[in-house]
C-alpha cells in the first residue's frame, strides 16, 4: 500500500490482494462467492476491478477470509487517493511537457540535462523542478537569462544557436557556482591584467593561479567546455554583484588562453557596466568592431607594453620564415618577456598562426 507522501506509478486496486489470497489459499472463485454469499457473476465483476469495495463487501470479505473489514476499506480509500494523485500528476506532466517543448525551441535540452546531471528517464515535471533549482527562476523564464548583445560569432565556422544558448546558460550556472572571494572594485580588471601578464612573462602562470588572481580581485573565473558547433573561446558578463569570465579551452594553448582572458578583462574594464544584461563572446574569424579592437589592444598592451612591442616589431626581421622564430626568442630574452608571449603576439598581429618552428605552450 502506498504511503501518504508518495504517488505510485500505478495504483493497486484492493481486488489484486483478494486474488493473491485466493492463490495463496488454493481457494476457487466459486468457493469465495459461496462464503461471501454473493453470486459468482458479481464476484467476477468485483475481481475485474469493476466496482469499489463498499462497507458491505468489506464485511463479506472479512466473513469469507478472516481479514478485518477495516483493512479492505482502508485499501479502497488508499486506491481512490492514489488514482486522484496519479490523475493530478498526469495533468501536471502534460503542462510540464508544454513548457519543455517551448524550451526545446531555444535550447539543446538533452545536453543541458546531461551537464546538470538530470536523468532523461524521470518525469518531465521533475526535470523542470531541477532546472528551477539550478537557475532560481521558473523554467519558462530560463530563456530570459540568456545574455543579449552584439556577440562575436565566427564567420569561418557554423554556429548552432540552440547550442550557443545552452553554453551561455551553463556559463551562467558556472559563474554562480564560482563566486569570487572578494568584492569587485573599479579598476580591479586593470590590476588583474597586470598581475596575470607579469606571471605569464615570468613563466609561473597556471590556470589555477589565474583563477586565484581574478577571485582575489572580485572577478569570477571558470571553464565551461565547448559544445559542438559553438566556436567560442571566452565570454565576459556581469553576474549578480561581480563580473565573470568563462573560457572553453577550445585550444590547448596557454598563450591563447591568457590573451582571451585579458581580452575579456578589457571588456570588463572598458565596456561592461554593472547590472547590464549583456556580455561579450570571443571567438576567431570575427568582425573586428571598435569594441573588440579596444579589447584586443587592452590584452596586447597588458602582455607587452606598447613601447617594447614597437621596439620588437621594428627590429630588423630576418629573411625567411625559418629565421623568424629564433629572432623572436632572442628579442624576448632581451626584453625579459616570455618567448611564448612574444611569438603569440607576432602570430596575432600577422595572422601567421601556423608559423613553423613553434609549438603551443599547453594549458597548465
């Protein structure tokens, strides 16, 4: 018998227990009908679940089987209650399916469910309850959480809008779960860029240390892995009372990662305003808008001060691509800069990302 707090998948009619008793006792339906003093046809209808167990029937069962009438009455009451609860659940499930269908139109729900550890086999209303807990809004309002704005999208690669929306929502959750240690203050993005660049040029920067630097300055940092057909490198936006940066590690390249983070710090410093429901997505092959150009300059200048890069870029470059990398390494050493940073800056400025004689520094 079901408890008062649980709605069973299927209600069990009391006659199923009558059938069990007959089987256990080896008693025929004819004998039971005789003991209950009712016609066998009426008993057959009762055993098919065609009628409820009334007080009179319960007393006859007590007389025939020796099981108290109150027991049979309680079973019938519980069955009626379970049927009502199941009907209500089915109505709620139909409503939940309507909401889920609307979410399917803008999100990759199977992927979102998998990333939030929501099992596909549970009731839709239970899935929506878990979404409600994850986003702290009604499920139908979840699309409104997707930041809007003039996002950068790759012109070279196809972007799946539903997958992009899903990645943005996962970034929202990740930022919420990775709140910084201290409050953000104006100018902290510039300080973070300075500290991160210094550690990178000294060769001591790791992703963990970068997250610590950002957190101490009131900036959330987290990684949300890329989704198919979402060519995104990084994303910056305001979450609650603090700015957040999310990266994908789409390329296992530490210099590229640092440049992306510094680029987003540029947006936080120059463009993002507290409380604005918008953000900036960084990817490759994008149109270079004024805002993106400003963020790129912020990142490049943070890694290598403009006057130093001017000296490097104006230095006499050797003829032939094979000699360029050794020259850049020599200049990096003279200027006390990271070889990887100088080579990355050269690649970024020239577009020669497949420069021979170089190997990307893995993310550490």
